[in-house]
C-alpha cells in the first residue's frame, strides 16, 4: 500500500517535471527561432542599407542547415552503367583517367571529374535516364526536360551536373559516377549567408535579387572525384550566381 | 493490474524526463559551444564544415595560368588563379596522363599554338615532364628527357594537343593527348574577355621571350597580413603538432634554448620550435618519418614520390597547427647517396611568397624516411587588393633581355605585398 502511494506521488512529480522541461524546451526552441528570424531580418536590413534588395520572405524559407557530399570516382560503377546502355562492350584506357567503352550501339567516354561523352550510332533511342540513374546514389534523382538531363541531390538541383545534347548527335556533360566518400554539413548561419549573398551581389553589380533558392554545385576535384557543394542560388533577372553554404564564398559556375 | 499500470507509467515518465532533460541540455549549449566541442573532437575544420575531404590541392602550382579564349588570352590574377587552377586541373591532368608521343617542334609551331584556343600555364623553373605528370595525374609517365617551362594545351579540329617549351634544353615539344576537346572547347568559350597577350603578338616586348604573357590593363592582387606562429607561448605546441612529427609528448625530453626555442628530444629525433614560427626536425634515418616508399625505387620514382608524400606530411603539420599553407614543389633533387631533397614554395593569392631564406619548407628524405624538415609556419590574413605596376611602365625598367616577369609576394613589416619580379638566368629580382 505504501509503495503504491509512493508511486502515485512519483508519477505526479514526474508529470510536473516533464511538463516543466517540455515547456522550457518549447520556449527555448521558439525563442531561438524568433531570434534567428530577427537576425535574418536584421541581416537583410543591413544588406538593404548597402544598396542591395533581397527577397526577405523567401530567405526565411531556406533551410538552416544543408549537406553536401564528395563522391569518389567508381570505375566499376561506370563500367556497369556503360554495359547497361551499350550491352557487351570493349574497353580502352588511353591514360589520364579516361575510360572508353564501345559497342555497335555507340561509344561512351568517362573522364575525370565526372565528365561523360556519349556517341550513339544505333537507330534505337538510348535510355539515358536509366543510364544516368544507375550511376548515382539513392540520395540523387535524375530529371529530364527537353533532352537535357539534370541531377537533383536531396531534393536540391545540382548546378553543373547536366548531360545535354552535343553538336554531333550525342550527349555530353558532367555527372556523378561514384560512391559518397563523405558528407559536408553547412555550419554557416542564414544571417551570415545573407551578408555573404549581399557582398557577392554588390561585387557583381546587382542592386536587387529576385529569388534565392537552396541548391548544390558540382565541382570536379583534381583527384578526379566530384564534390557537390551546398549553396544558395541567387537569381536576378535572367542571371544568377551561387554562394557556398560551407564557406559563404562566391562559387564559380 | 493497477499497480502494473502505475509501474509502467513511472518507467515511461522517467524515460521521457531523461529525454527532455537531454533536449534542454542540448538547447542550452549554444552553437559556438557546439562548434568548440566538435573542433575539440576533431570533427570540424576552421570553417565548421565536417572534415571528410583530404587535401585536394595540386602538388605543383603553376606560376601563371590562363585560358586562350575566342578573343585572346585571359590570364588569371590573384585569387582567381586558384579558382582557375581548380577548374583547369582535371583537363590538364587528363591531357598529361594520356600523352601518347612527344616530338620536337620548331619555335614557330609553338607560337602558332598561342593563337588558338586552350589552356596556358608556365612555371618558375623547367619542371621535368615525368614529375609534372606524376604530380598532376598520380601516374608516372615515361618521358624523362623533357622539362616544361611553359605549356599550352590547345584544342583544334577535335584534337587536343600539348605543346611545351623546355627552358633547360631551350627546345619545343608537341604531344598528342586523349583529353576531351568538348570539355576544353566549352571552357575556352567561357573566357571570352581577354586581359593579356603574348610578347610575340605585339611590338615593344623584345626583352621578353616571345611566349611570355603581358597584361593589358590594371592588375590587382590581394595583400596579406602575416602572423608567425609563436611557439614559445604557453600551449602553442599542441599534441596534434607533435603527433604529426610522430613525437610522443609524454616520452620526449623537453628543454628551452637560450633564445627561448622549445626543443623536444625523443631517442635520436629532435624537434625545435621557435618564436618566429620556424620548425626544425632532424632524425636518424631509421627513426625518421616513414613515407611508405618501397625499396629499389628508381631515381625518377624517388623524386616524384618523395616530393608528393613530403608535401602531404607538411600539409598535415599545417593542419595540426590550424594554419593553411598552400605548398608547391620548387625543387626536387637526388644526390649520389640516394638522399632526396625537396624544397617547397608557399603560394598565396595566385603568386608565390618570397621567403627570407628562399623556401617555405625544405625536406630531406633518406632511405624512405624523412630525416630533416625545416619550415616556417605563417598565418596569412587577406587584406585589401593592391594594384601592380602596369606592364607598360614596367617595360621601361626591364633589362634588355630577361627570362620572364612573374608576380611574387615580398614580405616586410608583417605584410606580404605583391610585386613584379624579373627572372634572369634562373634568378629573380624584385621591381617594386
């Protein structure tokens, strides 16, 4: 009987403690979000005072953290993808990280830094979506529009990861053929990103930005691997630029 | 039944209380404290990004790098040179790795290629071609006679060819490559705003070699504030730095010299840290820092591998000291005893830094192990950009004949300032 009473008291106490802790956590999260939003608005105001107008409400919808990845080139994966498209094929390695695969259907050349060239001779149209999908990880998605294939990573467009028709009837472009070597999480706050965005816009001669969206940018590394850097893509009219969410620096694209 | 329910509720509430307590604790720690914790655990670098990337910079940095676009030569200046190197290195690497045949050509054939489209780069010294191949591709090539002082990777008629000038032999060479002409053409098409020309393309530059680039307009380079890492301060020598040199802080004897330098001695290894950021490491060969070089390597293999691996070791030291130094191989020699000496220059903002004693670091490798390191660890902070002396004005100060004009950083008053340096007979002197 005594133990039962003690349990009841303990349950009541724990309920109160949990309520207090829960309320405290909620208030803290809310305060933090409010503070973050205020900081974002202050940053936008600061950038505005420097003569660059930013889409404030859009900036508040951007993710607070973003993740990029480095993909190690996987020659086996490339070979499997080539065989999937060409069927049984011959292989040539001229050096310099170049791998050429050929069959009666056509030829595929994989180069370092994710660059691929496809020459197609067969009358049967190639299934490039399947070819490009087979090469990328589960986090990625292939989207095709008007014969141009683009890569999306974690729901974000990967700038520079594009395979498009080339002049002589084939396709070429940069893609990700490999396994994730590691990930890079953004630690730059949204406010810092806004200041970096404002500086970049000012340096590039923009006085207003129409839109800003989360994206990632493909970079070929000297080792032949590929990096997808999380970034903010700023749009002004028909032009745009990317700012790295890892460093706040302007990315060449 | 009721008691059982109470017990279950009690356990549930206890667990949720613990979880909520943890959540509150996490929320109470602000981001900066998290960052500090993560840094302490070695999970983040200075910028806060998760550490997953090994050093991806090139073992050798070209002194000048440009793109021959549709309108002419775009020569990268300042930090743009670093960005351009990242962009062009995959193509240069592909070309160097797929060189099939090297043949001698005439000077005019080399100059003709400067009129086309492609990538141009040059070095402050003739780099043996096989070393260049290894340092930029990771594959040791077969060429052992030639060296490259200036080279141009051209794209024409669907072919990519590599033409280069060997300053050691004063000869010109051409090599076919399997590099992708579409990728190179696309790169060249993007650089349609020329800012430079070659000496052969204009009158009045007879004092320069014909293939030397000349900037047309204003050229800006960043200046830097230099802070030497003062190792005599308390806590300046971290366990990470000692670990990079394989020195055990608990086993090593530590003493101070009369100048205040801190010296660690462990067995037959000595490691000395100075107030001006200098680090000197000496060891007997069997106790040195092993570079995983197998026995029986040829001289060319030794030169190639020792330089690349020594550089990786030095970059680890820089990383352990929380400073970033971009080191580029300036010299790699092997003596008759098989001792390899590798000297490194520091690159910053698209140019090399002229060190007080010539090099940023010198490494000695004996029997596959590093037995000597001399380096100076500096922290650079980028300051405002500085305009260089316009080439037109500089031309009046040039000697009648010289080997080239390079941008280099000179140090003084705790600052690195860019200036034009004239190369003549392998030596250089500053102009401003």
